[in-house]
C-alpha cells in the first residue's frame, strides 16, 4: 500500500507500564507460567471478536483462514511463538491496546502488587495481568500482526521490556491475525521444551473454544461443559472449568448447571466461589456472566444477566433462541433475554434456599463470605419472598456473635400475642448488650435481632414487614404492647413506692428536667422500660433511628435537629437522690449538672454526641465534688 510507513519508530512505555515491568523483572515468581494463559486468552479473545464481526456481516480479509491458535517452539533457538487468525491489530490499535494493564483498577492493582512483596505470586496468579506478563520469561518479544480490515497495513512491534518499544508498518502482506514471537530468557528455557510446554498449555487452556495446535496436534480437547447434559458431566470437569474461568485455585462453593429446552432453550453453568474474590474492594466492576449465542461469545461479563446482589456468581449462559446480531443495547428489551435473566436469578436463589435448608452450616459459610453483596437484594421485589428466607442476622437468642438467625427462626419463637419483630442497631454484640433500650426486652424475654451492618437498616426499612409481622426498632416509643408480656426475669429489689406527695414532686422534677434541656428534647417523661439505667432517649415513632443519624453524620450529611423523648427511671437511686435535692431546693445547680450529664451520656451511648467537651467538663466538675464528699465522709485529713 502506498501509505505504508515502514520507518521504525521508537517509543517509551507509559509510566504505569514501566512500573509493572520493573516489578515483573525484579521479583521471582513460581507462577510465571501464567504468561501462556494470558497470551492464549488474548488469542482466543481476538478470535471471538472476529467471529462476532463475522456474524454481523462485516467484510474482512482471509475469509477462508480457519479460526485457530498455533503454538510453535524451537528448543535450539530458545523461542516460542503463539499465533492466531483473530481480529489482528493495526498500528494505532497496537499502540493503544498493547499499553494498557489489567484494565480494571490498574493503579490499585499495582499498588497492591508493590506492597505485597511476599505473596506476589498469589496476586499475579489470580489476576489477568495481561500481555506484559510475557516479560517474566522473555528477553525480547516481536509481535507481527495484521488487522482483519482490508485497508490496514501489517505491523511489527518489538521490545525487550525494559523501557521502550519499536514499531513499524511492513510491506509484507501478513495473513490475518497476530503472531507473538518470544525469545526466552536463559532462566526460562523450560518454555521451549515440549513436555513442559504441553503441560502448561493443558493446565491453562483446556477450555479454550478454538482449536489450539501444538506440535501439529490439537491439544485442547474439552468440549464446552455448559453445553453438555448435566448428567454427563463429572465433578472434576466442573472444577477444572471453574478454575479456568475464575483463576481461583480453590474448589467452588456451589455449581449450578441447567440445560433448559422449553419454552426457551438455554444452558447455564454458574459457580459460587468459596471466597469473596473482591478482596481488594476495587474489583467492583469485575462481574457478570459470559453470554454466548449459538456458540458465539457475544459478551464477556454481561452485567444484565445478573442482578448486582448476585454479582459474586461466575459463569456462562448460552442460548440458541437469541438472535446473533443482538446488540448490547437491545439486549434489555429482548423478551427472551429477560426470561433467561429471570430464570438464572431464580435458579441461583433456589440453590441457596436448598443449601440453607439442608446444609445450614455450609450456608453460614456462604453468608459470612458474601452477605455484604447479597444484602443489596432488598431492592429485588420480584424475589422478595426468597430473599427474606435467605437473610440472616445475629439475635439475642444466639449464643454468640457468630451464630445466625433467620427471620423464620425468629418468627417460630414469637411469644403468644407478639405481633412485631424487634431489632436493635449497634456496632457489636458487646455494645448492644449494654444498651439501656434492651432492658425491658430482657425482662420480658423478648427476642431482639442484632443489626451490626449499616446496610441492615436499609434492608429493614425497605422490607418493613415479614408476613404480618412488622419490624420495630427497640428505641421507638410505642411500648404499650410490651407491657402485655409477663416479666421473665425477677426484677431487682424495687425501691419503696413514692407517696402521693412525692409523686407530685417527681412530676415537677420532670418539668424541671425539661426546663434544663430545653429544645434538645421534645418531652421528658417517666420510663416504663428501664431497670438498671437512670435514663435514656427514645425515638418518636417512625423517626430516623439513632444509627441512621450517626451514619448520615459520618458521611457529612445534614442531619438536622432530630429531637427525642427523654425517659427517666423513677426507680433508680440517682433519680431518687435528685428528687430529695429537688424537694429542698428546686433550683439546685447540682441537679442541672447531673441532668446535663445524663443527657450527654445518653447521646454518647447511641453514638450521636457531636462534641464531647461539655460532657468532659461536666464529669470533671462532678468528680471534683464527689472527691470532696468522699474526703469528708471518710474523715480524711491532708
Ligand atoms: P486484556 O486482554 O485484559 O485487554 P492484555 O494486556 O492481555 O489485556 O491485552 C491488551 C489488549 O491488546 C487486548 O485488549 C487486545 O486489544 C490487544 N491484544 C492482545 N493480544 C492480541 C491478539 N492476539 N490479537 C489481537 N489483539 C490483541
Ligand atoms: Mg488479556
């Protein structure tokens, strides 16, 4: 072609590429054979892309060339060549594409890689680190490639992986596709040896859907597992395919394989990993199922096939009933596609339901690993019934923080006449168990669900009810119902009842407390729920919970002035003493100090004390006073 620019040009690698190359060059890996996995998967991607173009009717060169991968080696020259008849690259593409690293979160990936000197092997093996992994074994790489488009020139790229690469367009008309010639480092000669190579290729590439020819023979012989009848597939095949697909080296937690023929034909092979693989938290976008239509890979990691709350599921879906020319945009409007999506979701939920019922210990493992993602399912109203059955919480009925309770369990233990499911929100079991709001529930023997995770409150607020039972936070005010239940714990010895006169004084004391706190509370009233604490704050019904306020504040959102009711325990020694002081002098400053202190402590307990200064100042004042009383009472002289 006249426009071919055959001059060799030299370029520097981008900074991040250089950084990756340095790491790869200066560490020792036991897993460096994964470079082959990366190159073969790139070849397979390139073939998939070509097949996809072909189904769209795009015109391209070398139509007759079969879609395949070839791997050749030369033990004497220490070289290895991987070639494909895929989509190829033109000069612009090679400069742009061979130059990106591990597309998802590359910066974070690099950071982790640099920081975790010791288990670099682990990280490298688990991620698709891409083309550059070849420089773990290569001292020089030459790529020759020709794009599938008619007018693009052939290109040659080469580099020693140190800092620069060369590129030129070449006159020679290559065949469509890409070949990658690797000149092996001295310490990587093993990759030009037949048996070593063969085992590595088999290990990593058995499930590639295009033929791989090695030493003139087709080396990958595995059929597409998902297309096989379920009854014909051996556990080992599932496990191998899973490992190939996810780079996980553990067995999957669950395998869900379905061959559906009517009314819509599709095969799905889904896996639930044992571990939440998003262990750095930056892999959020890295989910979805591979979608095949009539054996053509239409989309890798399609995100519409799975609701986000099931994004831990990996796998493949293939259908004969979808049109090949379906575009990503029209997928969502496609009735068949939507049916498949619904079925897939249903199958996953059914699998989990079965596990939860038959193997609760295994379900608990799943829950502990994946619950953060799974809980987001509260937005899936279609499957709410199943979702509710799968939810787990810790509960006052459980022995420790680790045990799990389902809503069904809770309901099966309801007291006669109990219409509500009680819950409390807190950071940990320890902090919840000292919460004064729980005192009455303990006294009445009423079970309370313990919610530790911020998302739990969204879940509860959104589902509101389970069957006819409404969820009710322990800090809401409406407690008339609670008094219908008998005490199960013997109350501590009660203080003497107040006489009529003192009852009146007590009412005035409540008014005085309201005066002291002013606008900070809506109301001050006698508490019916406390036994060992002097006071607590409760929520007017349906107001935002304390935990929610705290969360909003932590994320710097305006919370406004959410006022609460301040409840006072008449049967508490502190309150009785205040009452005595109050009777002598209703304006006593000491009462003011104590009340302010009680109020701020209550705020502190629920995590909503914005400024601790006042509280500390008050405590100090009270400590000084109490120390003086102590010295006097003991007759200590100094
Ligand atoms: P990834 O495969 O995750 O995109 P890689 O580093 O493995 O990252 O490859 C980078 C890009 O280089 C690919 O996305 C593709 O565009 C291009 N590429 C690599 N190998 C080939 C190939 N054999 N044929 C065509 N394009 C390729
Ligand atoms: Mg790749």
